[in-house]
C-alpha cells in the first residue's frame, strides 16, 4: 500500500501535464501575407481582456523589419493617468508554408502565438488571435473601423470559437 501512495501523486501529475498539453482545435489562418504591406502601425479597435494590456487605451502596434530579417514589434498604450507604456519584442514566422502563423517574443525564451485569422486585401484591418482562443485583437490602420466591419470580424471570431461577448472596445 505504501508504494501505491507514492506512485499515485506522480501518476496524477503526469496525467494532468498531458491534459494541459493538449492542443486547442486548429485555428485556420490566412494563406498569404505580404509582410512588406503588413509593416507599419496598426491601432487596436477591440481585444479580449488580458493582463498585459489591462487598463490601457490608445493602444497601437508598429511593425518594422529588423536587421536579422525578423520583425520588430513596438506595442504602445496609455494608462488611465496618461502615462505611456511600451514594450518591444520580435516576431518571426516559424514555418514559411504557414505565413499567417507567427510567433511573438517579448521575453526570451517565451514566445506566444500570433495567428492572422483574417486580413483585408488592402491591409486596412486584421483579425489576430491565438489557437487557444484566449487572445484576440481587431486591428486597423485607422483609429476607427466601420461598425459593419467590426461586427463581421466579431462574427467570424465567434464562428472560430472565440468568446466575443468578452471583447473590450479600445478608446483611441
């Protein structure tokens, strides 16, 4: 009986670990991205709440090429008392056969998924999320987006399994 008590906790940890590693249902991404056109500033129109952007308004992300061929990511936003918060990271495409699936890294060695779910043919808006459905952003080249476009993007996100009822509209 003594051996059983020692094995059971270890077995539970292994089972729980395997359950945590299960992948979320696959998230389709765009099949083509012209990264030269994607470069520049994008404004956050709406997002699922997350701890690293909590309370921020006037949020933007600016993408530029780095010397090593990866993408520099500069995220900026303002706190309620008007203080600028910014973070700099890098983005890269781990598999060129899936150009809509990027990794973004702000703290080495950790990298998060940045999946481009939908992208306007004129590169004026984008829907970006993570395959675990915990992160989602509606981005635009302008500080506003027509309501019909926002509604269509939210409907698309909902059809992909995102909880769009929790989306926050971002004050620009």
